[in-house]
C-alpha cells in the first residue's frame, strides 16, 4: 500500500512539474505579450492583445512579414482585437465581440483582415472565417521601433508601429 501511495504521489508531482514548465512565464519569451486598451470617445472599449516580435536587423517585407503574404500581425498566438459595442471599422459595420487581426503587408499599403477566429497560434489562418478586409496606406513611424507596438487613440485611431512602418485604421 505504501509503495502504491508513493508511486501515485511521485506521478502527481512529476505531472505538476511538467505542467508548470509548460506554462512558463510568457513575459520571458523572445516576443513578449502586450495588451493595449482604450475607451473611445463614443464609449466603445477597444482592446488589442498581441505579442511583440522584434526586428533584430531583419527587413520587414523580406525576412519578416513578407510583402504580399498573410501575416498574423504579431508573434506567438493570434493577435486579438475586442470591441465592447458594435463599431464601424474603416466605415464597415462590425458587431461587438472578439476577433483576430491578420494583415497582408505591402510597401505602400497594408490589407488588414478582421477574422472571426480570435484564439489559437495565428498560424492556422482560414480565409473563410474573415469578417472583413480593408486596405490602408503604409505610413512612416515617427521613430524606429524595434518591437511591434499597438496604440489606440480615444479619437478612434488604432495603429501599430514596427521598424520604420506605421499602419493606422479608424474605429468609430
């Protein structure tokens, strides 16, 4: 009986150790998570949760976030955007809820994709789950930004800067 109890305790301890190791502190990742949230003047709360890939000497459009190809707009898990109320994104109606953001980078403009599937690694993109797509002009970041950074302005601009790029879309 003592042997059986010992084996059960050993098994539970081992399992607990591996579970704790698998749930490592995400802030220690090479692309740490970040969340930005703001309440717009319209009263809509907008939240973006993403991981911050770094440039690390690479070129956007070539070695990372290749031009013309769907990108998960972040790292690790899918980047999510959540709206507390129905909104218009770049003039298109969108119900309240949580979505993922993908993009198709381009030298002069980026296509932003709002997708119904809000969770997962972001690597299993399904175009059939797209809620909307729109294209915005690529701007120049005010300063070089090593890590991807989202910003939400209470006036309704949602932007991300990365390297020397700035991409902005409006939410009303």
